[in-house]
């Protein structure tokens, strides 16, 4: 039987303007590193949602990790 499940969310804002290409690349790189770090901590990507806006797209990632029975939930 599995233990408790921990949840984490990442929110990344991706500008859509050509003038903000540098910020877009930085934000994508940061998201990639955060997902990698969570993965190394035992989290798995459960879902991603995108929310379009007039100047940016927001990506919301939900991650989960099952804890061992009797663990502290981390």
C-alpha cells in the first residue's frame, strides 16, 4: 500500500513578444531546471496547463510524489 502523496506546483510565465525573447529563453531554462530538480527529488509531472494572456502564456505544472508509509511526507 502506498503512503501519502505530496504535491508541488510550478508556475512559469512565458512572454509572447518578440522583444522579450531573452526573458522567454531564461524562463524556459529555469522551468526545465526546476522540473529536473523536482524529478531528482522523486516528484513526477502529473499535469501541465497553459493559460494564454495578451502579453504572456502562463504554464502551471503539478507534480506529485508518493511517500513511503510511515514517512514524513517529504
